C-alpha cells in the first residue's frame, strides 16, 4: 500500500450546489478516528463503524451541530458522509475535516489515489472512469467504458506482449492511427461547437431553431436582426453540439457602431468553431461573401449549406469560390434536408465510422506519450513509453499520472 494512505484525505464527490444531497469521501488510515471525532450517532449505542454499516446522526463541531447526515463505512479506512447539498453546509463540514487533520483534495485526485491503492487499476482504466461521468454522448460513454478493459488497455497489453523490438514500425503505425482520431474522439466525449455563419437573411437563425428544436433565435425578414450571438445545445446524430448563431457578415452594413461590433464578434466566435456551416440563400442569384470570412475560417472544417431549397434555385454555384461549391441543400423553414446535413456534419468532424469498441486516445497524457512513442528511435525507448502509458502499479506511476491527467 502506498505511503500516502498514512494521511487522511477528504473530497466532495458531488457537483457544487447541484443536488439536494452531497457525498463527501474520507479515505486514509486515520479516517475512522476522524469520523468518531466529528460524528454523533442518533442511536443510544456507541457508534461502531464496521465495513458495510450505515449510521444516521449529526456532524458536530465541539458540541455544535452542523448537519444531520448518514455515514457509510465502505471499508476500514474509507467512509462516505451523505449530508445536505447546500454549499454552505458542505463547506462547513469540509473545513471541519480539514481542521481535524484531513487533507482536502479535488474528487478526481482522491479517486485516483483510491483506485491506485486498492483496485490497482491501470492508468487507462482510471482515466476512463474519471472522465466517464462527464461524457456528453452515448457513444462517448460507451467508448470510455470499453477502454477500461478492452480498447486502449488491450492494445497496450498486446504491445507489451509482442514487445516493441519485434516490429517497431508497425507499432508506430498503430500509434499514428490512434492520434489521427483524437479530435473526433474528443468531440464524442466532450462535445463540439458548430458555428452558423453567412450573409444576413440567409436563414441562419431559422436553421439554429430547426437543428435545436426550439425557438432560441429570433427570425425576421429584417436584415441584421441577429446582432448578438446566440448559442444553443443539441444532439445531432451521435454528437453533442453547441450550435452558435451569429450576426450576418455583410461588408455593406457597417454604418452603425453596433453592426460593426456584431460583425467583429462574429469573426471572434468563428475562431471557436470546430466546424463552420456557411449558410447561403439558394434562392438569390448572388451572394456577398464577406472578405474576412474565409480568411478567418482558415483551415477550420467548413461545410456550405444551400438554404431555402424549397424556393426556385437561382444561385449560380459556379461563381462561388471553389471551396463553397459542394454543399448540402436544405430548407430550414420546412425542416427538409436536415438528416443529410447532420450526416455531413458527422462526416466532416470525422466521427462517422468510430465504433464503441475501437481503441482510442482520450487524454492529454495519452496523447503526449503516443506522440513520443510514434517517433521513438529505439525499441528500449518505445518499451519504456508503453510501460508509462499503461502503468498498472509501481511506486512512480501515481506521480506520473496525476499532474498530466485531463481531457484532450
Ligand atoms: N422559403 C424559405 N424561407 C426561409 C428559409 N429559412 C429562412 N427563411 C426566411 O428567411 C428570412 C431570414 O431568416 P433568418 O433565419 O432570420 O436569417 P438570418 O439573418 O440568416 O438569421 C426569414 O423571413 C425566414 O423565414 C427557408 O428554408 N425557406
Ligand atoms: Mg439571424
């Protein structure tokens, strides 16, 4: 057991102020002693905290009651205090635990210690378990679940079995494949941002309402109605997307300071986009593309959308810059062409053929190690990197895992 168990650590496992109840976890060799010093059972019998027992009582600070709680003993040195979720109560109890000698930690750190000491889980399994509660999509959740024993965990085991010296180039090819999918994997787990841009009146706000299934944005015939950007979350196919509607970009409507500011904001929002949908009015014979638009979009994925396809087509696509010629016809007003649009969004973001059972790279720590492994020059170096990637015990593993843990 690692040396760190000699101290007692406490963390709030539940989100701040989001629930009626909160769960505080206490872990360490002095945890039982600490619980006895702050907990008074309602029972007239002295509190015995054997593994599996749950007691009702109060947390008190030198005789003054803070809250009515239940205390569950999960193991000799592991306790859960279930108190009321009011952030002030949570803070008071945590502060009391700290005064009585506990070290306060973020939940993720305490769980990492716990799983390393007790479950002897591999780094990949710990990372997957920590990120799982934050996964934004069903496929993202299934992907993470699969990495715990299959997926990346299994790939690392197979690399360890085959040993890098057998075929380093083949192993490095597999690394490249994992790294090539890291952005789509990030979108599936953490969600992504799609920005609607284009000239005024092309139907951006109508498309936002159509995709998000609600009237989040105001739709009118008046040019320049959308001045502030509006964002709305929605599920599109397998993705969780924040869709952002922007003010139309028109080089001719910059008379008002407000319009100028709105257009500058649009350009700023574009820089946050994982994908830009450039919405064009297919029923007009010409479109004005703002000169800064394509420049700002730069290398970001771009998908042209030819809206108002319920009206007679007048747009001559041959006159558009070549990157805008192939696009998806939709009628945002009539909800037509939306399924094809969503399929194209998924394809543009690269999430199309990702199967829940694929091995994936899903944290910055993994990405950094895979990048090094991809260019490792000797099999000894590669083997050391593989060991660090899938750490499953050992005295140094925890130190390497903790500071670099985090989403991509
Ligand atoms: N016929 C037709 N009209 C549309 C469509 N989408 C939007 N419009 C109309 O076009 C006008 C401008 O739409 P809006 O969404 O406010 O455009 P935005 O300035 O790009 O946000 C409104 O009158 C909409 O009802 C469409 O698919 N077909
Ligand atoms: Mg608008």
